[in-house]
């Protein structure tokens, strides 16, 4: 099963058992630059899942280049704690790697005691919103020495490979880019000069570690920033790295300040594999591909096609650390998906909070949330097969309880079907695949088209009832909502009805904006047709783009607040707003709709309370949801233990539903 993926590979003189690497990802499990049990438990679970390489980090080589909330290996006192981590990774059969980090201009001043960050040139950083201090020649030498010293400490800590970060817009990227590097000395100007800093750094690390110690570098295959390095320059840079002494190249996408999605589900699966292939054709050392490689089939095909020698599975392994083992054992259907939502990982890091996973309730809580086999199995009835009920049912079954699910709809998934309806959100539907596989694996009976009532419970006589009856669309107090032209966003996303030319959406929250993209994209050209038209050179690029983003309906969104998308995550909001702009969606903020009668939207402008009106063929209500609590009210009178979870408690996000379902199942043993 997947013979290429599970074949060994040698980096320098070190043999790796398979072609799977877990890359360095910021976790924020401490705020003092030190490792702790939370890190140890996290990396233990990742390592036990079967990856060939597990990379710890990012790890700062000095304080000014990383700050207080990043791990640091800039003094000898930390060697023992990192040695403990290396042993944890090795004991699970993986090779321990460590990524050495310096952020340059990307470091926020408040993280370094309000010092001015350093960079090749004093060019304002859109990422950290500050102007760094230009590095002196002494600064350059000190940073290079800091990398080398940290690399030696990593070797003393028994790590078996060192990775230097040269991607994402951090310090090395800044030296490489003519956009950020405006120096006039030997470290700026020509290609040779701009690569000098990285070249010298690599050679110094190689000198200190010796010829047989594996050194890799994380590099951008394309900066995706106007005026900076493209994939053509990246291939040249890769050759410089190889000549300087690097043993393998870890290729990712662009910078943090790029306006091209790097991680969210808008990026097609394995979308940046072409960047790795581009570089692999120019070097003779192993090349790793990165970003949105989600399935074993995708990974295997990248290796078959010659796009890469290894694959990075980052957030994918946070979602399911057992991904490699399940793939090797032919259990790919049982892999819990990473849907690239960015909510528990990227959004949390950007907000200065520790990483968790929307779909994996144990990620970041490995020691606190253990599923242990019960000594007192219960008969558990789960009412509702949305994400909360499904996670509760599967977790309870894993713990040894006898579980049954009853669902009033003809399918599992609940609101996942709605959330996954827009074209760029279909990755969410992978949860349904996963839960069907789990239902089959644990032999959980499911009864569809049946609403659980008090009579049902009296008949079934469960020992414990888990209520996950979900929510329902909220109808706002607006005149005319009973008009036939007025639909709910739930109905539109679920049934995809024929809509008129002009469509209004009342509500600019996440659901309203996603519904707007869904409606505006109806009738546009899909990827296959775009590929066909490009292949045969049948249409001008301007016209092709117009057909890609002009659908059968013109959409206007009305939102009461000053800004739309208040509940959309920081790392993906800009993408959603950009898509609305591409599809020509008009967003009217600070507008209060007072009537939608007869297709006429009457609204007040927040600034001056003037009243305006506009006619639409259809009006879609996206004003939120309210809990459904019919069974909850009945359960109080039945005299059996019960737990309410998910949206029937309070409508919130997907992670609340899944995590509450998981915890509710764990709590059964205590009742």
C-alpha cells in the first residue's frame, strides 16, 4: 500500500524509514521560550503516528530574532530539555529534526521588549507594522554565529537533523529579496550578494556540524510578493543552497504578507507541489513538497510523478497523528481530515493563543483528554447526527459503550452540508466521509428519518442520553419575511434553488458572506472548463476572467455593523473578502433592513438614518441561528442522565460542537 510513500530515503548518511515529514509549526504552548510537558506530549503523539521525520520548532537562535513566545535554543541551559524531546521522538521510531529560526523584520517589537527588530534594510514591514533597524556587518556576523551555535546545541541535544528557515518572509527571505534588501555593500544588490548571507550561514553551520550531519533548509518556491523572487529565482537559490552544503530542500509557498492563500482550503490540494518539482529538476539532493497534501493518494502520486522525494504533513498530522500508520495499514478512510479551516491552528497563533484542532479534540490536550476503556459499559443513545452527536457517538464507542444514533434527517452531518456547499468550502464534507468510516468501524447503528421524542427514550431505555438536536435558522423581526421571494440561507445552501438575477442577502456574518459567494458563483466557469479554454487558446485572458467570476445572479449583502465578517477568522477573512470582490458582490455595512415585503428591501443608513429601498428577485435571510431545544425540555422530565451538546446549547462554531461531543463521551464513565 503506497509503496513509494513508505520506502526509505537517505539524507546525507541518515536513513529515514519513509517519505513523510512533520514540519515545524508554531504551537505557542509556552510563553517563556522553554519546552514543557504540553510540547512533550504533543510531539510524542505526532511521533507515534509513524512519520519518518518529526521537526521541532520553530526555535529561536537569539532573542531579538524570535521573542518571548517562541522556543529558544540560544543558551546551553536549554540543551537538556531539548535532549528530552529528541529522545521522545526517537523512541517512537521517527528521526528528530529541529528548525532554527530568525524572523528579522517580521518580529513584533512588543515580543522583544519593544526593541526595534533587525533586518537587511530599514524597509517598513507590512507584517509586523514596523520599520526595522538595518543590520550592521557585526549584526550579520552575530546572527550567523547564533545559527551555528544553536545548531551545535541541537546536535548535543541528540537531534539528528537541523533545518534552517529561509522561507515565509523571515530573515533569510529578506536578504534574498531585492524588495526588502536595499543594501549597497557585499550583502545587497546582485544575486550573488543577496544570497551571500544565507550562503555563509550554511557554510558556517556545515563547518561546525561536520560533513556527515544532515542539514536542510525550508525555502519559498515562490515569494508570491510583487517585486520579489519568483519560482525562476527560487530554482537558482536552490542551487546556491546545494553548493553551500545543504542536504535536502524543504519547499513551501510564499511569504506571510503574500496575498495568495498559502494554507486555507482555497488552495487546491497539493497545489504547491509544482514549486517543489520546479526545484527538484535543478538539484541533485532530495526535495520535500509542502502545503495541503492531505491524502495518501495525493502524497503517493507526488512521489510517482517525480514532483518531490518527500512530503510534509503539518496540520494534517495535527488533525490525525496516526495518518501514516492508517495509510500504511490500508485504513485511509479512517483518517480524520484536516479541512484547512485554519481556525484552531493559524488563527490561534495569529491571536497569540496555543494551537488546537477543530476536528481533533485531543490535539494540544493529549495528556488531559485520554480515551480509556470503561469498566462499566453504558447503553448510550445519541439524538442527532450533526458533528457534535457524531463525535460523541464515536468517542463513546471507542471507550467501550454500546452506542446508537438517531437522526431526523436522511443523512449524517447536520450543518456540515451547509458549511461545505460554497465551492471553496467543500473540504468540510470530508468530515462526513470520516464519520461514516467510524460508524462502520465501531458498528454503531444509525436510524435515519426519525426524531427522538420522550416516547422514543422511554421505549429505548438508554442508560445515558446525549442530546445534539442542533439549531435552526433564525428569522429576524423584519416585515415581509413570509413572502415567497424570501428564503433562508440554510435552504439556499442545502437545496441550491434557482434564483433570480438580483439577489439580496440580509446579514454579513460568516454564513451570509459564504452564502453570497455561493450564489454569486452559480453559473461561472469551473476549473475544467477554464483549463480547456486555455489549452486551446480560445478566449482572451480578460474575457476568461470575467466568465470565471460573473455568474447568473448579482448579489448585495446588507449588514448592520460597521464591518462585515466579524466572526470570520483572521487568517482567512482577507481571502473571503477578496472573493466577494472578485465575484462583484456589493456589501452595504451600517444598514438596518426594516422590510423585505414584495421583494423590496427597505433599509436605513446607520450614519444619518435616511431610508432607502432596492428591489430584488430573491431575498436570503442569513441572520444567524437559534438553538433547537424541544428534546432538551422533554428530557428534564425523564429521570435519566443526559448531556446537551453543540448548537442546541448555543449556536457556535464547528470546534465547539466536536470538542463538546468528545468531552461529553468521556464524562459518561463518571456518571
